[in-house]
């Protein structure tokens, strides 16, 4: 049946009038109600449903109060603690007072009822219907009978004390949830990076924001990338003061593997399968290969983890890579592995031989969303003052790796001069170049850890209002303590005499 325009217009008028009336009433409501309309609605609906059911079944006002208490307790547990913890935190003293008051009230009523049962059971004229409960655990749940049957005998006692036990447990649970924020998560006790563990505990429902221990306080990842035969491996060897065990340099074939170099080992060789301390520094390679397998259906085979005795860079992990070639753009495993490992680096040095041709567009695209000088710098290798033009090199390389076509600052470009043994023209300059590069790398350590700290702190602040679950109050309070403390991921939380019991203040 069709609806006339007049009827449709009337329906719209009614809806408009209803909305206007609701808005008017909302404006008259207290500010707390206006700001927390969802809480009031939740409490109101729950109250309506429970009271509607109970009003039909009983006219006992004490029982009605117990139902009201159940509504308050469930609202605190299922709404405030579970999904609106920020409101709970704002008015925590008030809510805790309510929980404690209601818990004490129901505990006192339960105790009063139980004492009456004990007195009745201990009297000379024990009520017959109470005898089965003498010595039984059920005596804690019953109250004195209030009605007699047709023969004038007391009916079986009702289990009305059970509701008080339930409500005491309910309010006791809510009070415990206010105490757990001061207790360290058990799995974080004695953790190598306590604040990292706490961060992951807070963020465990936000999987993309969780971090690994190597991210929190592990060695800084430095990657060396570029085209083939640009001198990446030679520069790494020069920084170490020796060739790492699997290094491939001219006249041998150039590097054809993705190599992870972990330092501070007692040996220089591919990392042994049972050497967990070294192997954990190169876990990234396995992680990237898993992603590559998911994308391409097969893994990158040219991967190698190597240990080295160098101790100067023990806080770093170097990644030596095969030179990117145009044909790699059509090879899924190389393309994926390059892309993933570049994204996982803390800092990158892109090495270019000044005599090489133009940059490959596919390789340049890996750096389009990175900040030159912050995420990566360029190294112009085999630089010759007489034959090299910085403006031309920046046009060929720097501008092609950034958004737009602007020339980038030369302050983020390192020049490593030719180290030709046949000539001594740049021998001294070459050592100065390496010293500058070494100092640049060592300074990255603090910068990267500061960036990690800032990034993790931002994640905590951004997700503060999204934390849910019965442990949400605990998570938000731990979160707030970490933010106030600056989230120094290398330091343990503030120590005091209660710390040995896993208690934080």
C-alpha cells in the first residue's frame, strides 16, 4: 500500500519534533549525563530489563535493592572496567567508594543472616527444617524461614544469603581490578627489557603496534644498499679494519647474498646453529623471508648470517646486500626481500660508484617515502675531486630518490675518495672519509633509540582511549606511568622496597 505525500510529511514532522524534544531534554540534563550518555543508556536499559523481570516476580523491597546493587556492580564490571576505562579513571575515587560501600553492606547483611542461622542451630528448640543444614556448607547460603505450611511447620529456609555472597564477590572483583595496576605483569618480572615487555602488554590488542625485543633495546640495524659493484662490501671491510669472513670483493665475484653481520662474537664465521646470542641479532632475516614466502610462494635462498669479532660496532648489526640490478624488478623474491628489508632498517647508507650510470627507477622507488638525512644518506664512493661533479651526482641520484625533483642538501651526502694502491693522491683523505663515516654510524645509535622511544610513546598516547577488556584499567595505569617516566626502554621501573614483590608505584 502506497503512502501519501501528506502522511509521509506528517511522519517526518513527528520524527523532527521527537528529535528536537530529545535534544531539549538532553540540554536540561546534568553535564555528567550529557558527556556520558552511553553510560546512562547502558545503566538505564539494564535497570529496565532487570526491574521489569523482578517487578513481576516479587514485591520484596530488600530483594529489589539487591537487584539494584547487581545492576550497579555489573555496570561497573562490564561497562566501566571493560569498555569505558577513561571515565572510570576520571572518577575513580567516587567509584571505589561505591564498590567498597556496597561490598561492606552485603558482607554485613550476609554475616547478620549467618549469625541468626548459627543461633537457631544452637538453640534448644531447633527448627526442624534447619536440621539438614546443621554442619553442612549450605548453612552459609540460607536464611531463616519466614513462612509456615498448612500444618503450622516452618518451610525450608530460602537460599537468600547466596545473593549477598555473589554481590560480595562481584564488588570484591571490581576492587581487585583497582589494585592490579600496581602489580607487575608476571611475564615481565626479570625481563631483559622491562619497559618493552610492559609496552607489549599494554598494546597486545594492537598487533601492528607491538614490538620485538630487538626493536626496544636490540642492536641498531644499519643497511648498505646500492647497485652492483659500487663498493659496499669494501666500505664495510674498511670500517671493520679487516674483511669479514664471507666477504666477496674484486677480483672475486661481488656479493651475491643478503648478509647479516653481528659483531662482538668470539669467532668470525657464519653464525653457528647453537649460538643463540649471535643468531637472535639476525632474526630479522628469517622474519623477512617468511613474508617473502607468503608473497611469492618461495623464500629467498641467498641469505647468510655471519658473526664477526669486531667490538667497536657491537651495538649494531650491519646488512651487506647484493647490488640491485634491473632484472631483480621482475624477480618476486628479490623484489619482496629488498623492499621488506629496506623498511626494517634503522638507518641506510646507499652506496654509489661515481662512475656508474643512472639510478634504476625500481630501486629509487624504495626510498620515495623515506626522509633523506633522517632514514638514509648517500655515499658517493671512489670520489675524485678532479672528475666528479656534486651537482650532477645529486641530480642523478639524490633527487631521483625523493618525492619531486628538488636537489637535496649535500649535508646528507658522504664522499669517500678513491683508495687506489697505485696512487697516494687520496690515501690520507680516504682515512678521513672513513673516520667521518665511522663517527656518523656511531652517532646513529642514540638517534635511533630516541626515535624508537618517541614512536612507542606516541603509540601509547594514541591508543590510550582504545584499550578494552577487564584488564584495561591496569593497562592504562601502566601506560600512564611509562609515559610520565619518559619511556626509557633501557631502564627498569622505579625501584623501592616493594619491588621485590612485583609491586609498582
